[in-house]
C-alpha cells in the first residue's frame, strides 16, 4: 500500500526503510466513492492526501457561480488546499472524487 508513496517521496529525499515506516505511520487509508466531496468551499482543510488510485477534481466556483477546474489529481498526485491548510483560513476549493478512489490521508496534527 505504501509503495507508491515511497516512490514519490524518494524522488526528493533518501530514507531508510525504518525512516520511511516512521514517516508513513500517521497516514490513514481511506476510500472515497464517486462524487464524494473530500473538501467543500468554506470548510477548513485539515489534511493532505496522496492518491493511491482514482481521480479527483479540484475546483472553485467563480463570481458567476460557474465551476473553474484547477486540476485533476490522479494516481500518485496529492490533494489538499495548501492555503487553507497552512494559514488556517476557510477553503475556496472543492475536492470531489470523480470515480471510486483510494487515498492515504495525513491530518494537520
């Protein structure tokens, strides 16, 4: 389950197996069904997620109320609202599962 995460992290830093296991310990495996909302505009983002498989749409609603897609997060990508997570402000983003998906989630704590 952690192989893909290890491959992603290893692109940036070198960790022993023991160090990686310690790093991965706080991650929680979660499944999301198609159309599940992982984050809604106005909520506080308290997580970062690593997509094991599936696809998510990250978008916001513009001043006309129309969806503006920022990006799609697929296998090996990260999902979060970094501004909300770091600065503890309400999110302007929505994160929605476009298909049944699996994610390793880590909380801000």
